[in-house]
């Protein structure tokens, strides 16, 4: 019994939807592998060191504000004098803050998963302007201020990454850092006790120290100084700059030998000082981790990322899976119409299954070899298999070879879409327009009414 054009189109549409089932299962597998990869990274971070955030150095001066307050007992109408003591802190930010860092990278493995880790050596220099006594806030004009021992605080998100015991040179003194920042919110890090300081007249005091710090994948800096200059260099050729500020274009260099970048940030361009002051004035503030740092504090960051994330690439690729299947089935359908050579639904399903399996091959192979090579092997295997199979289905090796060439072009375009994320939309639009144009040109002389009545395709 002859099939009408409409019934055959419905069959092809149903088969296309059926192939969506294995594609969905493969996409679920890719999502699971992505989750396994994230868990592996978290495991590496738990065992070694996570991404780092550096805030400081800050000069913190604790003091007490004592005053007397007269209170009246409402019952007896008698007054009494009550002494109040309030503990406060004055946070002094660097006037000039200069950081120069040299960062080396390495990899840590957990099974087949790997994470980028870095080891940095940073030189901090700058100065603090010691405040005058009138800089200390008083609740009452008659208050008595008692200034305590000042200290330098340096917040470091994960102290496990500290390689050395740094010493800060403050004026003419050299003081060793100790554990803890004694800050309200950013508790993880170091501090150096300065003892009692004199605050008669504002005067600058120079400071400098070296810090060796390891981390994983990203490092964040908060521009806490009045004038900040941070220069970082590394042999890693794929940095990712993020946060509120980007390095100066004139000083940024990225090539195959690595990168070098400089940030010049003034206090006029950032609210970091005001934000830190607000944190310190909030009693019982919860500690702030680096995950919330980007959202709650002006900062900038450098990420040491792999140029290709195999799971995100595979996830993006499978989104084109239905398009691959639909285009291939449409080509079969047109071939039946133009060449009057029937293709059985089982043959549609087998070819669609091979197209779906390609995406599983890509992600599984790319876990062990480079993504480009995995893509080449998976696409090459599918093209050869489908081309060989169709040479028998279509009863002519040239026809099978032609379909293989078309699939080669399709896989090539898909790889271009994956590698050029910024141009994916325009490339995909041009691809669809080209395919539609080819179909319209190839079928421009087809009498669709006649095909619908006398379709010579064999019964299934």
C-alpha cells in the first residue's frame, strides 16, 4: 500500500521525537558528570586550599569611650550618675598600597578530574597616615578616651595557603604576623601587634612585607588604600579577569608566554573603605567568606581557568542534537521524494541513534584526552559508520559518501559554534539560513501535490 506524503511526514516527525529520548538521557549523563567534576574540585579544595581573598593590610586602633550619664528613677524621682564605657575601633586604611605578585600554576588531580592551583609570591609596600587624636569618635564632649594597642590586620580567606610566616616592617620596627585578624567580619587571616602608638600629629609611616600564598583557581583583592596599584604576572596564558575592576588596557599583556596586568584604583572609584567600615561597626557580624565577597565588597579578581571546559562544551553541543537529527531525517525525506528510493523507519532510527551516540562519545573521550581530539575521533567514527551504512541503504556508495561529506560539514560547523561562543548566534543563524536555502533550491521544481498523490515510496 502506497504511503501518502502526509503520512510519511508524520512518521518522520514521530521518529524524530523518539530520538529525543536518548538525547535527553545523554544530556542527563553529561549533567551528572559535571556534578561529579564540581564535587571533585570541592574535595581537592577541602584537602588542600580553596580560592583566596586578600583584604588589607588595615591599621586597627581599639579604644574605649568613657562618660558619665545622669539617670532619673521614675519611681523615686531621684537621679544618679552612671558611668558608661563603650569599646570602639578606628580603622585606618593605607594611603598608598602597592602589591607586586608573581604567580605559578600547577594541577591537582582527583581521579580523572583536575583543578588548577596556584602559588603566589606577593610584595606589599605602602604607608599609613597615623591619625590625630581628634579623629577618634566621642559620644559626649566630656568623654574620656583610652587608646589601646594598635595592630595590623590582613584578611586571608584560607590560611592553609600561607607558605611562610611573614614579617611586616612598620616604620623602623619589624614585627612577625600571628594567627587571626581580630576583625569583626573577616576573621580568617593574620595580625601584627604594634603596641601603643602616638597620635599627636598626623604623619605617614612606611610599611612592607612579603607574603607567599597558595590557592585554587581564583584570587581576589580588595582595593582598601587611598591609592592602589596591584601588578600581577604569571606564565599561565588563560587568565580570567573579574570583579568590579579590570586591569588597565595599556599595561595588560596576554600571550602564549603568560600574562601581566596592573590595576590602578583610587578610593574615589570604590566603596571598599566604606563597606569595610560598615562591617566593622556591625556587632556580632557573621564571618564573610570569599563566595560572598564578590557580592558584598568592591574587589577584583584573577581566575586561572582551563581554556576549554569539556563538560560545558559537551553540554552546549548536545543542545544541537535535535537539530542534527532533524536535518538528517529531513535529508532522508527529501531523498525519498527526489530519488524515489524509500528509507525504512528502522533505518531512520539506527542513523538517529548513531547521531545521538556521538555526544556521549565526545564527553567520555574528552575526560581522558584533549577535547579537540575527542571531538575529531567521535565525529570521524560516526561519519564513517553512517556513511558506510547509508551506502547500502541508498544502494550506491556515492550517495553514502555524499551524506558523509554533508555530516562532515555539519560537525565542522558545530565545532566552530562551540569554539566561538560569542559568535554562536550569528553562525547558527547563517547555518540555518543556508540549509533552508539549499532545501528550497533542491525542491524548487517539485510538484508537491503530485508527490502527495503518487509517492512511489514502498510500503513499510
